[in-house]
C-alpha cells in the first residue's frame, strides 16, 4: 500500500476517532449540566406502548413527570433497565430535568457514564492508530 493511501486511511480514522471523542464529551457535559442546574422531580415508570405485561423489560420504559409549570411529560428513560434496577411498570424514580428543555432528563443514581467514557477512550485509541499510520507512511517513504 502506498503512502498516499495510508495517509487517506489515517485521515478517515482520525476523523472518526475525533467524532467519537466529541460525542462522548458532549454526553458527559450534558449530563453534568443537567445534574448541576436541573429540577428534581419524581417520575412514574411506565411500560412502553406495545409491550406485553409478561414480557421482560428489555426496552427503555417511559418516565412520566410534571414540570414546574404543571405540564405533564412522558419521555423515554435515558438508561435501560438492569438486574440491579429493573425499572418496573409503576415504580417511582427521581429525575433531574433541564428547565429549558424538559425532555432532557437524568435519572438520579442510575447515570451510566460508561458509554460516554468508552466513546472517548475508543476515539482516542483510533486517533492514536491514525497517528501511528501516518508515522508508518512517512517512515516508509
């Protein structure tokens, strides 16, 4: 493979890695902002439409809550149910919502920062791989 093709491949890899880093950083920033400035309310966990009552909760449930201005909203839960916290129909959870955009919520004590950190780590590794490809292409010239 010639050096030009390796450089193009490295450029695409670096761009993809940069997008992954930015996506992870944006997710962490949004969650931190909502935790800092959000309004805390209790939300009712509801089964998503179309799911049977005997079906295990694999899909993200809906969260129903009232905002400060007495609007009732239903939003998809930002986290999936787990064995530790199944989020069954009728449960109540504490959520923090953004007063400027109430559809942006963070479920208190269920924030999973792992995916955002994984995006940042994977993106950084891909960018390092791209740098190594460029160094290899320059060295083989």
